[in-house]
C-alpha cells in the first residue's frame, strides 16, 4: 500500500521561502506521476506543480518562476521549493501520485482525473 507523507510547511512572511517534501513508502512501480496541489479555505483545490519519472515538469501559471518541483528517486521523495511567497499562496498543500505507465502530469494543471494516492497535507501560511 502506497503512503505519502508531506512535511515542511509553516508560517513565513511575504517574500520568504519554504521547501515542502513528500516521501512515498510502499512503492514498487518505478513509473510515476506526482504532483503538488493546494486548497485555501473557501476555494477549490488547484494544481500547483507536477513531475513524472522521466523528469518532465509542469507548473500552474500562478507559481511559474517562483516554485520548483524536483524528485530524489533514491529517497522516494518529491520536493517543492517555494520562493518569493505571497499571501495568496496560503493554503493546505497536498502531494499526490499515480504509479502506472499511462499516468499524466497534465492533470495537475488541466484536470481530467485524480491521482490515486494522496497525503494528509501540510499547511503553508504567508503573512503580508
């Protein structure tokens, strides 16, 4: 059973940085798609960034140039480096993953279907 655990959230001032981590356990398949999603109170969940096992990445327009997604396969850990944080980045951040050959990271930004595995979330709060 795949389990995802996020960490690294916290409170920062506008312009600050945070790095989120998502560690997967129970993974037996090497082809994957993974993504970061966020949900602010009263708002719908939105995709932030995605990465696949081939190294392809995708970003929401709102975070391009500020956030960087990466993956350390040896550690089964995905990261989201968030720089130049803004108050509108305040949200609960979730990591999600699919482990099959037909997965797509385009669903992170364009929707279409939900990844099968989700973490519990980590809170990011940015104050002005």
